C-alpha cells in the first residue's frame, strides 16, 4: 500500500529539521517539505538538498514574495495595523499565505495531512491551523510539539541540538546562540534563549551581532537622508519618483531603513493562547511605510472615515495576530478599509535619521487641507465665520452644564 503523505512547513531551522526526521520515523509516511520564499534570502541556500538529506521525498520552494507583498502586506498596511501599539505583525501576516500554499500542495499531491513546527505555546499553531480550517476543512493537521511522545523525546532545545548533531543535520542554533529567528520580506523576529529574560538588553553594544536587517541608531550615518513615497489609493507605487511593484517597494524601504537604524522593537506582547512573551523585531521598511501611509491619510482622508477606520485598528490587528485572516469578519473589515483608501493618493517626503522617521512634507491633488480656511490670517474664501463657533460651543456645552447643575445640587 502507498504510504500516507504529509506536507510539512519546512524552514530548515532547528525545529522543522528535527520534525521532518521525526515525522518520517513516527508515521512511516512520505514527507513533502514545503518552504515559502517570502524574503528569507540566504537562509534558503542549500535548503532543498538539506531537506532531501534529512528524509524528505520531495521539496517545494516557491517564490511567493510578490503575492506576499501585494495581497498580504499592502492590504494590512492600508488598515494602519499595529498590534498593541508596537508590533507591525511581520510573522503573523506571513502565516495565512503559507497555509494557503500548503493546502494547494496537499491537494495537488493527494496528501491527507499538513504538519508544522509551531510549538504548543505559541501563536503560529493557531494561525496555521485556522488558515487550513478556513480553506480545506477536510485536511488534518499534525502538530508534533503538541504530541506527548515528541515532547518526551525533546523536552528542550538542548536535546534537539544534540539530536541534530548526532544525525548530521546542520542547524544554525547552538548553545552560544539559542534564540530562534523568523525572517521574511516585512521583518525578522528573535525570541527564546536569553531573550526570555525581559531585563536582558538586546540593544547593548555587545549584542549587536544578533541583528540582521539594520544597524543600530548609534552606528547609522550622521547625515540624514530624504526619501519620497508616492501613493495611489493607499498603496505605495513609487519611491523617489521611480515606479515600483509592492515587492520592490518593500526591498527598497528595507535597504533604506536598515541603513539608518530604523524599525527595531523590543516588546512583551500578549499571545492569543494566554501568556505574555518577549519578542525583538526588526521592521525597517515596514516602519517607513507605516509612517508615510499615515501622513498621506492625514492630508487626504475624511475625518469621520479616518476615525471610523482607526476605531477598528485594534480589532483588525487582533484578527491578523490571532490567525483569522481568512475569516469573514476580516474580509468585511477589509472591504471598509479598501473603500476608505480611494483618495489616499499623493506624495510624502520623509527624513531618515538615526532610527527616526521624520515627516518633511506631504502633497496631494485630492488634498482636503485648504490653507485659505485653516489660515490664522484673514480668510479670503470666507468659508468659515469664527462667530459661528459661539453657537457650536454653546450647544456642545449644554449637557455638561446640565450635568454640573445636578452634581452641585447633590
């Protein structure tokens, strides 16, 4: 009889390298390794050979960078999404795309199972499995980290590193660098190891070698650099006048942001599964794009539309963070967001300097800012009569006066 097939989300890192071999031995199954190229760059070198050597019968390495930028990063940034005021959701937004492609491969290969290397304590297990549930409810998911047998075999990373060394599986993790990383076009994350101590200072000079995408602000150039971003309907379409695809925009902004020490975040966040966790992130290009987009909106977006959209930022962020990208409520919110962006077009000028993204001008052919109305000088348009403010204030003060009168009578 033919063996069952399992499609494994394979990064080539410590966890998935061990899991690939463990799945093959435990399930006596054919393992199809899948790696999404979403901007890991040199991390993909030698990955196919490594997966085959570790026991995979087939390897997919699919370039999804264009789709990632166009259909996932850009729509999310239109929503001004930021989780808990700091995190630009670099890992979170990649998971639904990976799940989508895994489902496509599983159906093409006739695989009954999908497997991932997310731990039972993290968010990624939820993101992968909710994505699969929304797209292919008939496919079963194997989560080794939630298996009692797997946890018994590998109670910690030290045992996994030892297993890899014993079986000749090359991994980047070591006793000296036990933290884990996850890189894509939007960011790179660092967690575990010494970072589990929230008092540990990753920004200290002696820890600079940990960072990948950016220099520290202290090492950034002493000369500021100006950059202009052109937007059409909420999406950046050109940098310094040069038309670019979403992928090219992200690559260029990552280069600029990394050069100037922009986009480093160190935070303790609230995971969906209930615990707090400490993560360190580099999001150089995303930080520039987020700032530029908000500045473009400030000039072109109707006040009430902006405030309505902003009231939904927390909800939208939670949906992405918690794995509900394909859920009907996220799709409904996206429709509102897309409508809100119709006039978010123009040019934003920014100054990049030692970790800072500083506004340096904004213009638009559909600007809602009218200097004749806003001026502190005489209003040549006579569109605003300052005397009208008296009645406006009196009506808004009415309920406050009534409430004050009641309180005083007590």
